[in-house]
C-alpha cells in the first residue's frame, strides 16, 4: 500500500489517498479521507490519518481480517504490531521483547525502583 498526495484540479485544495497493492484506491479509507477534506481538515491531518489507516489495513490484510469484523483482541494485536520495527512487521518476528527486559537498569532493578529514596 502507498500513501499518495492528491491535488484537486482548479482548486487550491490538497488531500491524500491510499493506493492498494494493485494501484487502486482503498475505498473505505478513501471515503474517510474525503470526509476529512470536505470538513476542511488540514492536509497534514489528512496525511497523518492516511498513513495510520494504511498501517491498519496492511495489518488486517496480513492477518486475513475484514475491517468490518474486527474484534477488540485484533486491535490489541495491532498496537503490539505497531511497536515492532517496520522490518519486523512482515511476520518474521513472533515474540515481542518483554517490557521488563527494557526497563531494567543497574543491578537488575527496574529503573523506577533504582534511585528511589527510602522513607523513614
């Protein structure tokens, strides 16, 4: 999928769209981006939504999910998927690093605990 800038003929309006892998417009995304354009949202806002919706639809496509039938668990998996580096989102990574591993400082204590003063 690709986020593409759109310039309106004979108009100063600028917008964004998302093209599918075969080059066609992704209809559900397009309808929402057109709505944002119609209510005069900033082109930068529309661009940000376009990128986020592209990520959402790539995630759904890779899992074989229909956007109209998403469960809460799918949304949680999407958030975890977003935390992966882009190179790891292709399915090659099956285990996320634990938060404990990343927040430990010296002596194996979590950063929030290390350096705390004791109350007397």
